[in-house]
C-alpha cells in the first residue's frame, strides 16, 4: 500500500529538481502524477519513464492552467492534489533590480501559485491537498534575493488565506520552506552535461558547513518527502502552515 494510492496529483516545475523528485516519489507511493512544466523534452521523458501524464504548463498563463487541469481530469477523472513547485530565482541588489526582472519573478513564483490555487481548487476532490513551495526566505530576509524573498513571503500569505477558505471542503493547504537545496537553482553545474555534479555537491556541502547547523546543503529528495507528508493522510490535521526544511539555518546564530 502506498501513501497516495488512488490519488491524482499535479506537480508544477516537475521536469527536474525538486519537482522531479516529488513526481518520482508520489508515483512510487501510488499516485497518478501529472508532470507539468515548460521543459517539454525533459518533462515528457520523465513522464514516460515513471508512467505519468505530461502537460505543458507556463504557470504564469491562466489559459494554460485551465488546459492542464482539464487534461488531468480527462485522463484520470479526478484531481486530488496540487504541488505548486515551479519557481525561479534571480540575484540582484534591490536598488539594481530592473522592474522587468522583478515582475518576471513575481509572474512565476507568486502569480503562478495564485493561478494554481484559483484554477485547481474548484476542481479538487473534497479532502484534497495543495502544497505551495515557498522558501526559508519567505520567513526572513536575505541580501541579493529581494524579488525572490518578496514572492515567497506572498506565497505564505496565499497559503494561509487558501487554507481558511478551503477548509469547509476539507482541502488542506500548506507550504514547504526549503533553505538551500542542491538543484539547478543553487547548483547551476547541474545544467552542464559535462560537469561533475557530485564534485559540485561536495563543494556546496563544504560551503554550507559554515552556514547550516547540519553542515551541508539540502537534497531535493528530502524536500520531496516533506511534500509527500503534506499530501498524504499523515498530515490529516494540518493546514495553513509553513514547514521549514533548511538544516537548522533559521534556528539562530552559533557563537561557538
């Protein structure tokens, strides 16, 4: 018996990184998975490998959300869960951030989450789940990621409001708040075919050893397991909450 037997879950940004690990894990746990992304070649390959449905989805486009949800219901007859995982990151000081760059981040991270909730919630089965991917920067600040942090703060606000409004239908809405995770977002070498990703991971572990109490960068499969918890009945009495998964980064400052 899998934790998600009989459920249908759509995962955005799932062609690679955290979303890919969520799609793989959810499928292993018995869910029918809808892999949704703009990376068509990678997304289709993953869907074929794990026995899932692929849909093209630019999360900032309302019409594509409508089409993706419609296709999921056409294929499986229902929709039980949504993981709003898609996101982008840009590094810049606030005073150096062009408006176009700021709005690009807002469009994907914040508008994408809003559209996902608004489009999917009316189609979700009663007792369904929504997991929004925020960030530990949704709970604190970090220099050079102002646009990203602003959108992740907004995702937490959307999560709490949606949890209140959808509770009468027993739809639970929570947020995962990862710290640094070893995906292409934090480790661009993963996008280079000839790069030694494991070597880069070791270098990142060495860097984060000085920043994170647990002494390393996070792994995408660890975030996937948290998303699974929030999508399964293991979290049946939890809604409207942010779940930080950051190796203790937010716990405080060590002076020893």
